[in-house]
């Protein structure tokens, strides 16, 4: 049975317990609405560690768009059932007032990669992500923390932050989990209409079959997508698009 911990002080007591100190701890931070992508992170953590901690916290500081935050799916009962079935040891469910006792006076900023791709279109987004992840890493003090490659830019930024601030947790990436038709799993996919859910598959298909960003952008726009960016950085092609106001991101190694 997954033990639910709602306060930082309660978590700190667990952390000092002998099991926690002596065993290897894996951590999977999430914003809930758990799907098979999250479960792949949890599976890897379970395989590699004695104890697995999952957190659920819909972090307001990383939402630059108020309506995106308001529409973010919350499915706590189903999430808890999945965590129990996966035999997760601890669910950490902090609240804003405790996590942000400083009311976000202090934040973490990265000045290069965080300004590109999603960062160029979502001002402040990565400051919010890095700040909350640093807080969570400092509270949980896991040996390993797991992040999905769908959010590859996020993974790189968190890895860089952990190294820069000497955080004693190794940041591990896990390959993107996709539906049978190729669409990367995301908590936002449930907000797509049936018709647009079918249309959405064009996005990963084009990222997989072309390395000409302008061509991909033109084809997506012709099909009714609003495109934020299609861009190659090093050996990956990254994209972010909207379908009926739902933002989808993806990336593929080329
Ligand atoms: O990827 C997410 O779900 C979030 O950005 C994270 C890492 C849990 C931070 O809020």
C-alpha cells in the first residue's frame, strides 16, 4: 500500500528512518494525471531502487498560461490506484503554501537552453520547473530521479541544474512512451476531440520522416495545426504545436 505524505515535515521524518537512509531511493516527480509514460518512469525506478517515491504537485509557477493551469487534468483517485498497483512506497503530495513559503521570491534560472524551443514561447516556464524540481530534490534526497524524454529540453535543464548545484541525485532519462499510432503520451492528450486525436498523429509521423523543419511546419499548418516551433538542435528534431488550443510537444533523435 502506497503511503501518502502531505507535508514536508512528515517527509523529513521518513527520510531520517533507517530504511530510507540505507536503501537506494528512486524519485519520480509528476503533476499527476498518471499515464503509461509515468508508469514507465516508475517501473524503471522500481527496478533500480529499493524504495520509490512519486510526487504529485501541479506546479503553478511553470504555467505561463492561466487557462492551461485551470484545465490541467486532476485525477487523484485513479492516480492513487495506479500507484498502489505498481507497489510504489511513498506518494508525496505537498501543497503550494508549504513548498513556496517564500511565495516564489527565490527561483532558479538557466540562461541559455531555457531561452530556446519551449522557453522562447513560454516565458518563465523553465524557471518554474527548475525551482520546483530543486525544492523536491532537496526534500526527497533520492539517489536517482527519473524524467521522460518527451520533455527532452526539461530533462537536459534539470540534469544541468543538478550538476551546477551539486545535487546528490543522479538525473536519469527514460524513452518516450507512445500510443500505438505514434503519438507521445501526455496528460494533455485527453483534451483533444476524437477527430483531432486522429489528426495529432501527423505530428510524430512528420518528425520521424523529415529533417527539413520548414517542410514539416508547412505541412502541419496546412492541416490546421498552429506551430510554435520545429527546430533541430544537435542530433534531435524538436517540435511544439497546438491543436484546438491543446499544446503538444515531441522530439526525435535524427
Ligand atoms: O514534467 C513534469 O511533469 C513537470 O514539469 C515536473 C518535472 C513534475 C515539475 O513540475
